[in-house]
C-alpha cells in the first residue's frame, strides 16, 4: 500500500504572520495565557450583550418595553416609596404613575398579539400601606413617623420646574 498522500498546504499571509510571531515568542507572556476562555460552557447567545451591559453599568430593566417597565415599577410599591417623607409627594408619584399607565394604554399596538397592560394603582390603598411601612420603620429607627400633616410644601424654584 502506498503511504497516505498529503494534500498540499496553502498558508495565507495572515496564517504565516501568526506562525512567525509564535515562533518569535511574541505570544508567550500575554495575560491569560494558558487559562481557559470564559463563557465556553454557557450556551447563552446574548453573552456579549450581557457582558457589555455589565461593563457599561447599564441595568437590563432600562431596556424593557414601557408596559413591562411600568409593571416592574408597580411591583415595587409601596416599598420603593419608604424614603419619601411627605404624603402629598407619595400621592403625586402615584398619580403620575397612573397617568403614565393610561398614556401607555392609549398607544396603538401592532400585530395580532394581545397588548401587555400595566395595572393602575389605588392611590388611597398604597398611601395606607406607605403609612404603615413608615410607622414600622420609625419604630425600628426611632424616627418620627411623619412630618406635621399641615406643613406647607417646600417651595420649588422656577428653574427646578423643568427638570
């Protein structure tokens, strides 16, 4: 039997440059040399997007469609409002949320899929939950539960209105 015939090997310019650099030892002291590559076991096709978002400090929630972002915001009530000190401010935040939900519902939808709807909140109910959370936190932290009910709202300067 004849020995196996080798096919003639064609070496491109790029392959030759890499081979010559490896022979000169230019790849020997690179960081990560001899270490396994990260992410080879992860079958996630969007690995590069997640890594870039983490490197840039971008939250994935910022990329949600508006209706899902509103649902996520609602899921945080009233716990996300604990830091707000005035009841009128809490009511204003909740009224603003309801207005954004209604505005989102009025937007036209395309396609045959059912639109994703975000529910509105009952302002009085969430304010009651907020009061209970503030009172519980005041007991834990020994803080006053609420500022005076009849205190006037802090003045808003004219340049702060457009922020």
